[in-house]
C-alpha cells in the first residue's frame, strides 16, 4: 500500500504568500506542498506529567516556497495552522483516501535547511516546525474499502484541551 502526503499551510494575513506546489486535483486549490518524509514524536516524561512534543520535522519538495519559509523564520512569525494529510490506497479498488490528518496550531518555524545532490531532480527543504496545539485524526478502512473517520486526540501545551478550529484542506476524501 503506497502512501502520499501533503502539507497544507495557513499563514496569518499579511505574511509571505505561499504557493501550492502540487498538481494533485484534491490538494491543488489549497496552499499545499508534497511531503517526502515526516517525523513527529511525543512522550509523557513521567506519571502525572504533561505531554511533551518534539518538533514536526518534514522533508518537502518545496523549492518555490523556500523564500517564504526563510522570511517567516527571520521574522519569528507563526502560521495560524499547518495540516499534514496522509493518504493510502484502500480496499480492492486501490483508490487513495486520507487515512490520517495531523492538525497543528500556533506553528513557528524552528529550522530550515536545503539539501541537494548531483543527479537529484531538485533540492529538497528540511523544515522543522514547533507548535503548541495538536490534533490527530485517524481513520480505518474495512474490507470493502469503506473509510470511517474519527477524532483520535487533541492536546494544547498551554491548556488542557485545544478547541480545534475547522481543518484547512479537503478533509476526509
């Protein structure tokens, strides 16, 4: 089962304009960028302690948006939200469906690096994002390919629960 991933950005008004960098019909109308790889970690350091998150680390095919990332990092500006969509082939038809949605609020760029090698099609952007609000939505697929979705969990590192705003992007497709 092959997966593909897209990052949907929602910068605050007045910040650098970001461009959609995908021709995928589902995501092209949003400020979306194909994701090559992501890593997200969280832990509870001890019994009764608050949940702690590591930065969201992404590898993006995002050369066109690199100047915007640099500007936001330099100005210490935050995104209203960033949403990571993971799609997988499901059922007997092999159709792509969103299987996980990671929704981040109050997002700040912690680090940006560019990486390229001779013979690569294009350089990639390594983006590390710090956030204080998080929701993870997951889905499951039955043998017939029917996708059922539900909220898995939310966390706000400043309060007990994040009042999650509406998702940016296509939602469950």
